[in-house]
């Protein structure tokens, strides 16, 4: 295996792990990194989706106690059953809309103009959400959520189908606007990411299986490993960060990054793949 390709895989894995769970959109960052590294094409797109599994493994480890307790108590605990059902309810809208409109969105919305616009609009939404006092939150734990709360967060997650929106940004900030505390919204975003990203990765690998061979295993393994390690550090840092800070710095970051997307497109630095 080409060592340069493995190095590129490691860098892409780090980018994925550091951006997947922050409200800044991993998609935009992977596009820029992939173009600058000349790591593009259909196989690269499959790789970018597949290595999300490494990032999700980090979430599973960080939240393992809650996941284990839920699984053990599932047969007899109404709280565990309600929590599991809420995750399922929130997960289903993205599945349905993804199957119905995924190809259309990829064909028509995967443009630098759309990505830059959603980055900037997302920043404005974060500013708006953070102006609301945390005392206005009515839900302070994922265990307090109802099925209706879960469905609303699941519908908001569908906005992330638009490139540049950010899945974590949509669910966390959307959850806050729907009445969840910053901590509850972040926790539920992580739990919801488990079926969402694993499902997307498995579906992508199955759909494009003809493109892949055993020779690609080292590339994918390296990407998964570095995605896992960087995501583990990122998730643990984010949980500490939100205990005493807001998401406003991420809003400023999104504004700047949106302008960078436009600049790299206008100058031809980044080649956008159809």
C-alpha cells in the first residue's frame, strides 16, 4: 500500500473525528481537505462516509455506561424503553427522507454556494439560540424527553442533508431551540449519531461495494483508527467545554469558514466533485 495514500487517509480521519461532533459541518472540512490532498473521487466519498464509524465508536465508548445500563434494563425498565424508543423515533425521519431525496440533494445542492450559505446561516442560528437564557430550557436530561420531543429533533436533523449544515449543529442547536438544555441537546445528538452514522456508513459501503477490494482495507483501517482517536479526544473535550461555555465561538468559526469556502471556490483552489 502506498504510504502517501495512508498518510492522506490518516489526515482525513483526523479531520473527520475533529469535526463530526462539533456544530461546524464535517462535510465542508472533508471537501477542502480532500481537494487539497488530491483525495477525491467516488471511492474517496465512500471512504469519508465509512470512517464515520470510527468516530461513532468513540461516542459509544464515552457513553458506554449509559448505553450498557439502557441495554441491561431494556426488558423491564420503562425509562430505558422510552429512551430507546425516542432514539428510534428521532432516527427514522433521516432514513425516510434520505432514501427519498438523497440523490436529488447530492445532484443539485452539493455546490460551494450552498455550502457557504448554510455555514453562514447556521452561524446566525447559533447566535440566535445562544441569546436565549438557559433557564428557559424545560428539558435538562435525555431521560425527560417525550416521543414528540424526539420526533422534532429527528426532523431538525434532516436539515443536515443540506451540505454544510452540520448534523451535530442541527440536532444540538435545534434541540436547544426546542427546549432542551445545552447538555441534554448535546447528549441526545451523540446518542442519535450512533444509528444515523452507522446506518449511513453501512449503506454507502453496500451501495458502492463494486468499487472496493481487499487492497483498500489498509486505507480504510487507517482512516477509521485516526477518526476514532481524534473523535474520542473531541467528544470528551466538548462535554467539558459545554459545562461552562456557549457555542458562540463556533458561530464565528462558521462565518469565517463560509467565506473560506467561497474564496477557495472562486480561486479554483478546491475542485467540487459532482
